[in-house]
């Protein structure tokens, strides 16, 4: 993935102190073998994998961290762009070459949904193919595999169920993901998600708040609400809680210090969300609001359901807030038919919004999507040229913005510890990465004030403030 602003955990020093898979073994479940689970793609996939691991652990499997040590190998796959989808087939190829003893192999997630039973033809050594909309059936599918069936599938998408489990094996000991809405009902012309993840299904507000309370009881202080279009949340229960009300209720949960949410869709983004952020410091002042393009014509062919001006109205609403709210975005360059002028409109929009971070992608044609057969494909080299220009501009915007923060103080949630002595890392509420020094020990998981001494385009550097 091409990134101009690293807002991911990969920039942190990893969670060396996190609970290991071994420690999550459920002692009184029947012992069924070992599993290795590798995840590709977005945070939704990462969190799905945490839940899949929970299902396997509660059935008596033990998680291991290598293919060699596993009797059951699972890949949770991503097909958002061609390159991501190819990765899993190369993994499956490697498995055939390296594996001498019989192992069970499962393909989960978006490639599973997209390719379906074709995966069995291409890689006959695969035993399980299951898309995310069928994960609630995983226990039954596993039972079939355990009974000796060679090929098992879960490929329905016409479900109104969400994937909820008794046990979720979370990777991060401080920040918990919590999916509040699955699937997507938008129909962006370039995107596979509506095919691979099925229609929108929201969880009831009661069940979300119940899980949040459990998370607080377990010691989590930060939650990240997830959804492909998180702010399209529609409470299916009679309570009919609006998304912004859910944010407010979550922020009131004793023990919770930070409530995040991603990804917001511009069409469903209203003033009530800004007001919720203003109302409570525990609701993080960061909105990920992908624009995709700065040209109204391109947005129309992308079927994004808003124009450049309508998007900028939403931005103005955020910029006018009495609180500083960081805005980040996703942008696609080289969509079919995108002219040089239209690309310039995207650059102009970036100058106007001054995103604090972006994820930028070269358009990649995807199966089953309307854009796949659109005329005027942009040559690969031209896409690369546009991407490089865009990233350079974003680098300049971030450098300027971050340098202005030198001398400021931020509260940092400490999530990583460097091998270098006294060096720590974490995020601000607005999701900036901060690396800082502190002579104190045991800072992991705590919230500390940090004074910013210098800045790079991708992070702030500072020291523990008194
Ligand atoms: N090509 C390139 N980027 C894509 N995205 C989604 N589909 C495609 C595609 N076919 C990007 C969008 C989306 C992000 C998750 O991935 O920017 O917001
Ligand atoms: Fe894909 Fe558009 Fe849905 Fe996002 S809103 S998941 S880009 S279809």
C-alpha cells in the first residue's frame, strides 16, 4: 500500500508485551491441533481474524506463529486491489511446495468470497473457503472439516447476521476494535467490497455497549468502532440510536478514555458527529473521510454520491468546529478517463483541505465492478507519475502542519516501547504518531503528556512533560 502518512501501528514498535497466542489457550476445551492465521488487508479483516481466532481457540485449537508448526493454516484475504489478491495465491503455491505432511488449509475473507469454489480448482489442496458474511457459520463449517469432509464452503452473502463470538482473541492489549456495521450498501464503481462483504448489517446498540462494558472491565481504555461506512450505522433495535448518540454513550462508559471510529462516508457525515466530538474529549478528534477524487465528474463516474462542492461543505463544517479535528483521506489516482486537469483538481482539493494524512492508491480494475469495463484506462506509468506528484504534495502539507506543532503539548496513549532505552511511542487523540523519551518505566498502556520538540512529515518527536 502506498502511504503518505503512516497512521498504522506498523510505525509503532510493536506489542512485545501483548498477550501471546499461547496464553489464550482455553484449558478445558477438547484439544484439536494447532492453527496459523495470517491476515491481509484492512482493520476490518484484522478484527475478523481476532474473532476467527476466538472461535478456533474455544473449539480447542491452539494458535502457533508459523506455518510449519500448524496443522491448520488459514489466510484471511483482501481483494481490494489486484496486488493484495495475488498475494494469497502465492502463499497457497508456497504451501504446496513446502508441506510434506497433510495439513488443513482455509481461505477466508474477500478473495474467498470473490473466487468461491474456483479456489479449489486452482489450489486443490485447500479445504475451506469462507467469506466474511458467513463467519457466523464457522463453528458448523469447522465441525464438517473435523468430521473428515475435504471441501467445505461458506459463501452466502444474503445474510442479515453479524459476526459475534463469545471469545475474541484481541492482538492489542489497550486498543480494541469493535465492528458496529458490516458490509456496504454503497456501490462505488471501482470497489469489490459490496460483493465480497455483502449488504450493510448493523449490530444492535445494546450488544455493542455490552461488549464495550466487557472491554472496559478487561482493562481496555481505547476502542475503535469499525465499519466500511461506520457512520451509516443504523441501530436495528427499537432503541434506534443514531451513530453520534452511540459515540456519546460509548464515551460515557466508565474506564473508556478514547473512542475512535473509521471509516466515515461523506454522504452520511452530519453536523451531529462534529457536535459529539465537541461535546466530549473522550471522542477522538479525528475523522477519516475518504474523498477518492477532487473532480465532480470523476466522483460521478465513481458513483460516490457527492460532488466536490458537497464534500468541501462537509470539510468546512469540520474546519469550523470549535475543536481542532484532524481529517485524513483515501485517494485514488488514474481512475479510467481521469484527465490531467481532473487530477489537478484533486491536488487543489488537497491544498484546500490540508489533510493530516492520506492513503493514496493507483486505480486497480477489480472483477465484477462497473469500472472494470470503463473506457480510457490510464497507463500504469502515468498512474505512477500522478501518485508520485500527489505523495510529494502531501509530504509538503504534512511537513508544514507538523512543524507548526513544535512546542505544543499532546496527551499520548503509549502503545510501543523502543529497543532503545527510554524511547516510547503512541498516538495522540487526533491519531498522530508520537515518538518520545521518558526516563520512566512501565509506561505501556498509560496516557502521558508529551511536549513536541521536533517533527517529521510522519511523526512528532518529543519528551515526557512534567
Ligand atoms: N483501486 C484502487 N483503490 C481502491 N480502493 C478501493 N477499491 C480500489 C480500487 N479498485 C481504495 C479506496 C478505498 C480504500 C480502502 O481502497 O480509496 O477507500
Ligand atoms: Fe467500497 Fe465505496 Fe463501500 Fe467504501 S463506500 S467499501 S469504497 S463501495
